[in-house]
């Protein structure tokens, strides 16, 4: 996480600069760590549904599945895009 989040934030910033320089609409992207077993993390992101939720290597234990489903229900809405890779 110590390496991935800063790299992702940098990529988002570069994309935002490119999108804004072309006269496009603002690019409201939020990059944040989310530990679905941490109530503080969950409550900080569950205020409204997101358009896209991106995750990688989400489960390392079967016991984490129920908390993951709960947090995905909190952050996803009818307009949230889902893709399997």
C-alpha cells in the first residue's frame, strides 16, 4: 500500500491535468485506502455511491468476504460501474 497509493494518486493527478487542459469538465476522482474491516475507513467512504470502485487482490481470507460485501454495498449505487478483470 505504501507504494501503490502514491503511484495511483500521481497517475490520477496527471490524468486530471491532461483532462482539464483540454477544456474538459472537472475530473472528480478520489483515491483512498479502504480497509473494509476498519469502521473508520468504511464510514469515511460510505457517504454516497461512487461511479467506479477499483480493487485488486481483494480477498486473502474467506473470513473477509462478509465485510467486503458490506462495504461494497455501502459504496456502490445504481450508477456504479462494475467490471471483472
